[in-house]
C-alpha cells in the first residue's frame, strides 16, 4: 500500500469524532471544559534524514514538526511523548530534544524506547490545549476569503543545499506557535506548510470544497529565480491561512491569493488548474 | 546507550509533573476537570516480532499493550493515535487494528504514516480517561499490603512456543480494562505485567521504596513444572496490584505475597533477596 491507499483504508476503521475523518493533521478532543489537540509525527532514517545527520537536529526538527501541527490549531503545547529507537547517537538526540523543549517552553510526558535493528524511526506525540474554539481546520476556506502565509517558503530547501544563512531553517525549524494562537480567532482555515506550499494549498482547497487561486508573483520565496521549487519544497513550517474577505491579518503576513468556488481543481496557480497533487510537493510513502 | 542509560538521561530533560519522573508507564494529565492518562508503546521488527509474523497479530498486540497500560491506571480508552511504517502487510495490519479497536470499544484519533527502508517500527499512543482519582501508580505499595495478580502468568510463553490452547494469549492478548476500572478505587499500587512478573514486582518494590515478598508456590502459572520461566516471561498483561492489609479484592484474583519494609532488595522470592533486575524478565534495549 502507498500512503494514500493506507489512509483511505484507515478511514474505514472506527474513528473518533475529533479525528475529523483523518483529513486534518490533528485530533481534537473535548474533555471537561477544555479542548485538547493531539498529533503524532514520525521521522524515519533514509526517508526524513540521512545516516550522517546530526541526531540533535533530527530530534529538534521532529519536535518542531509536531508542535507546528499544534500551531496550526492555535494550540499551546502541554507536553510530548517520545517513541525512540535506540542505537544511533542517542545522547545527541537528547541534547537536541532538550534544546527544543526549552526553546518552545514544553515538557516531556513519557514515551517508549525500543531496540531496533537496521534503520531507526522516531515518533513524537504532541498534546496541546486549544486557545480558541472552534479549533481551526483546513476545511474552512470559503469563496472570497483571502489566502495568506506567515513568511517565505523555500528557506529549508536552500538550507538543505548548504546555503549558510538558511541552514537553521532546514535543521532547526521553528513552529509558529505564537502566530497560530494570534491567528486562531480570525481564520476561516489554517494549516502548516510542512509538505510544500502548493501541495498544502491543494489539500486545503480539496478539504474545503473550494479552489485556492494563487498568484505566484505574490508568494514570498527565499529565491525568486527558483520560485517554482520554493513553492514545492517542504519543511518550512510557515502557516497557511484564509481570512474572510475584508479582514486584515492580526500580524505580519503576505496575501498570496483568493479562495474561489470549486472550479476544475482544488488549486489554481496563475489561472492554471492543478488537479493532480503529484508533483506539487513532498509526499512520503 | 542502553535503555536504562537513555531513560536516566531523559529524566534530566524538562518533565511534565504528570510524567511521574518517568517511573510509570503512563502520564497523567489533569485538564478541564477531568484526568487523562496517556501512554505510548512501540513494537519493532526483530525485537518484538519476527519477519514472518502475521501483521494482524502485531497490530492487535500493539493496541492491546497500550490499552493494558491504561487498564493499570483504571482508565477507560478514549482513542489512539497510530505511527505506522508502510511496507509490510499493511492491509493485514489494518485488519488486526480494526479487530482490536472494535473488541476493546475504542477508536482511531489520528497518527502518521511513513515510508521506511529496512525493518519496520510501529507506535501507538493511547489516550484514556481516568475513572478514579488519584490514578493508581506503581509506587504506592506499603508494608503490610497484600500482593495480587488477576490471572496466571506464562500463557504467552506457551503460546509463543506453539501450544495450541495458548496461541491466543501470545498473539491476541486482552488488556484487563474492566478489571483495572474495578480495582482502581481499592488498590494501593497497580501495574500491568508486560515484562515478566518478577521484573515487574521488582519495579513496583523499587518505585514504592518497599520490598515485595513473593511466595512462588502461590503464583498462578500456566505450567507448574516451568514456574520459574513463567514468572520471568512477559506479554501476559495480567494486572499486578497491592491492597491494604485486610482488604479483599473486588474480583477474582490470587494473592501471591505481602509487601514488607524495604529490606536488602525490592524483591524477595521465597525469602531470597533479588537485588539485580537482570534475569528477572524481559528487557529491551
């Protein structure tokens, strides 16, 4: 099975109402008078990092990727659980994890440690507390809404390629937690851009039943002459969000397009319909 | 690092108060007037199952192992998140997971799917709602308490060896959810026996600052002539608990010993002090 087939099959299992049909990156759990947001993200050797990677970066990034999913829900972190494969540079992994926990003001709640043979896989479950209800989803983009991003895309790509000023963007990404909390009361839809701007816009359009019409010249990119690649590379962790027409974002953000009624495809780039998500971003599996 | 060193290093990271110093199998999170219990358990190819294993059994058992941690806290399952490595018998994995979810009356909340090379690792995060507070821990065993188990140990061992009537005990273990809920208001300490009775008794004694004195002849075992092995094999998922002196368990259970003030070791087996946990059960890493 590939990932798409697998997730389709998962949807046939008994699902929690807060799983939102597995269309979203997080589960939403109302308990007592509070709303929790839960997410689980993994990183696997060879797929998400190479054998020679600094395991401190791997741990930091795994934590950041999980917290970025919370950020997209306007949730503040409560804590994380770690699933750890022993046997790589475990001490470095812990250094990076510890730096991330302190940097993002969160804590370890528990987890599990296993001995593995062969390649290693790491997982983090992040638990957050929603600061605004309803919790933003990726499915709320309505025709007429403005489409925004919190910052440029493509920095992680340049960091991956070794460009000194962008190394941190690739190795030590920062989840936009404060931005997510500030945006949550205002947005009609929100998600983080983890797999590439175009792919994530396609997904938001698909989930919302609308078309996200982007103006590529408006998209803030880290390298203008490579705008196409910047819009397709993942790992930037900026927030993508939509606001009802006429609303200005409560923080610095760039408008990159407008939501339209669903046309030929969930995504329109410079008036070209992009119906097939293949090639729009980074997909695992 | 081995697992012991790794967990010791983890304890130096910023910890959630509900992580109980990582001494317990679950984190306890009080939120919105409710108390949640969270746990994350993994299974890795070669370490926890062999390449030829039926992936439906692997998924069922992974779910059961996680829910067993909730059972030991007297928690009822709310839902689970799945971390899945694509590439083995994924359809069979989903069948087993679906059977388990239905059997145990719980639901999928979300998760992540990754492509991996080499061996596969699977993780589940289980979320439960505590039915009794304070939530039982493994550290509450007090001198004078009676020590009990909910059923025989060693059945999983015989199942692993291919004994027909015990195959299910190994492949499709059942978390003692109802028993855990019934016991939670009464116990002074509780945990599930996932890594072997002797090792888990040692851990309870260690965490409680007492000595668990066991009478081996009282321990219910699946094969009396192999009692030693039965007490050291894991995967049985019975509950181990202690009750204040004079209290009878509210369900069928077998008394196997008495808690004493801490003596020479956390565990005393037929009056022999067992100070070293090595050799008492199954330890990964």
